[in-house]
């Protein structure tokens, strides 16, 4: 004899079914995404293997007499097949590990097509270089055909772009159909919530669907209820991601989290002061308490080591290659005006540490004395002094400044570790004395011979634009940004625009 269900038990069963139904909807979409990504990964790796196989058949077999060129039999007859197979296996394993690490620790919810391709391309190049290094230690590097190896990397870089393009088109098609779209609910319709809505609707992959706002104090377009109605809304329609933009309401957030925990939904809390602190955050645990650590720049740890190595080798190479030019410039300066060839001036470096910056002299010896008489004609704003037609500059100095040749001796400062090849402009002590707290952010990294300020207008920019560009570089440092600045420096210097 069965016991009739009570009202409470029926309600509880209905609640359980509702939670399960919402989870199944999301799991179905997530499973489809994983299947598609898994298929493309497998197909891409099979493509890499086939490419390697064909390159060996075309490039390696002809170097070995007596090996049957049949597509299958040569595998048994080629004497170096094991070495090549080991190379390919190591490359694929290291590449896969690099991708997994990148996805786990990147912290990015989504990437644009070019960001995704750049991510894959870096993984390919890193895996190739590491594999080459391992084969060097194993003393098998001399066995491999260099042309074959380089061709292999170039081909799979192209293949990777094609696979990324196909994956991107398929995902975009499924997003437009709504099959794998991400349904977003925002709690809090204030300034932060409105900003999140704008970013959601204009996301790079266009895969977000805005469900609505929950707000206890506002009504109007887009607001579909109050925070205490969250659970009923979760049961009525599919929600994948919840953004909570009211972090100061601790009790309310705790109640929301407890209510949502049982649902298969991503919960993301926008921290307070996010809009006033454009720095990088990392999460850590101190004294058994979870906390957010403010990181001033991504240029730390191994990145600093790699940048310093590049500075040492780059400055040494340029000092050697440009030494004949140094001699010619020195002779020209001596013939053009009285005074020393080099000019030393105190500048402020990383963390406010002063150093003596070296330049080719481009002004008359009395330049510092003449500066006070010219202060009224200063054309720059802020603490910087600039004159487009500065009478203190010599004839040789005007030409040297136009093409930034006067700054070449700073390579010695780079070699000593006082400056870097790329970084913010090194300021004078009297400039730093007038800095605000915001301006001091420029001193979080080593000053550079070139930087965003130089490739974006040089002296034509005002002081605040300089600062903004320097801080942008500091907070968003990356190897890609370094290369971009380096490549843009060459045409800017050759044109000589914006320098005086």
C-alpha cells in the first residue's frame, strides 16, 4: 500500500525536477561545444601527422638510397624513422600540454578569431622550439632535415589558421541559431550592470544572449524581476551565466549564492573599485584568507628575465654594429660646436631610482643656463619643457634629434640595466617632482629608448597623452605589444616626424 504524497513532498519533487531540467539544458549545450572542440582538435592533430608524413615522403626518403618510396613500406625501411617519429610525438605532446595550460590559466572567457589563432600559433612555435632543444640534448638534432622541420612548422601554422577559421564559422552559425548561445542574467541595473550589458551584447564571438536584469530598486526596459525572484526565473528559463554587480550588498550576495549553488550556472561577481583600478589582479591565499593581489604589470617573473636577456643581447649587438656610426657622429659633433661629444643627465628610473642617462650632445654647452630664460616660451603642458625651434640646439643636434640618433648612447644604459630597449620615456627629476599619484605609475617598469609614446606621435603628443600611453603599455604588456612597438619604431624614426 503506497503512502500518498503530502503537499510538501510534491512541492519538493517539483523543485528537484526544475533544478534537474535547467541543468540538462545547459549540459546539452556544453556537451555539444565539447564535442565540436574535440572533433576539431582531433582533426587538426591528424592533419599535423599527415603533413609530417607527406613531408618525410617528399623531403627525407630521396636522401636514402634503396628505400622503397611506397607510402607504407618505407616506414619499415627508413633507418631514421624512429628519430622522426620521436620528434613528432614530443612536439604533439608539448603542444597539447601548452594548449591545456593556456586554457586553464588564461582567465579569458572568450577570444576573437585573431586572439585564438595567435594563442595557437604561439603554442606551435613554443612546442617546436622546446622539442628542438630536447633533441639537441638527446644528440639527435643532426639527423633531421632542417628544411623539412622548418617547412613543417610553416605548414601547420597555415593549417591552424584554416582550422580556426572553420571552427569559428561553425560556432558563429550555431550561435546565430541559438543552439549553443550563452544566456546571461545581470543582477544590478546600475552603472556597472549597464556597462556589462553593453559588453555582453557587443562581445567578440557574439554568442551571448541577454536575458534581463534583476534589481530591487529599479523598473523599466530589461528588468525582469527582483533579486528574491531569482530562483523562480532560473526554473522558468535557461540561464548560463549570472553577473553580480552589487558586491557591497554582502548579505544579499550570500543569499543569492546559496540559492543558485544547486543550479548548473556560472556565477561571476564584479569586484568593487574595478573601474578605479585598471591594474591586474591575481588570486592568492594569505593566512588562510582568500584575497586579490594587485599586480602592477604583467611584466614580472619569467617575463622580466626574458626581457632582460633580450635587452642585453640587443644592446650588445647594436653597440657593435653601430660603432662606426658612433665615431662619425662624434667627429661631426666636435666639428660643429664646442663641448664634449656625450651629454650626461640625471633621469629617474624604475621605482624612482635616479641614474645618469647618456646621449650624444645636441645642444650648446650653455643650454641649461639658457633654459631659465626660455621657460616662458614652453610649448608643452604639464611638467615637460619642449620648444619646436629651440635656439639651444646645434646644427648637428637638430639633425640628430630628428632621427633619434642622439639617443643611441642610451644602449649603454640598457646594457647596464638602468634602461630597456622598450619602455616609458625616462623623466627628469624636476618633472617627477610635479607628478601626481597617477603619473607615478610610469615608474613601475624600466624606462625605454622607445615606446608607445614614440611610435604614436613623439613630441607632438601632450604630457597627459604620454602618460596614458605609458600606463597602457605597463598594464597590458605582452610579447606581441613589444614586437608591435619595435616594428613601428623603425618607420617612425626614418621619417623623423614629431621629433624636436
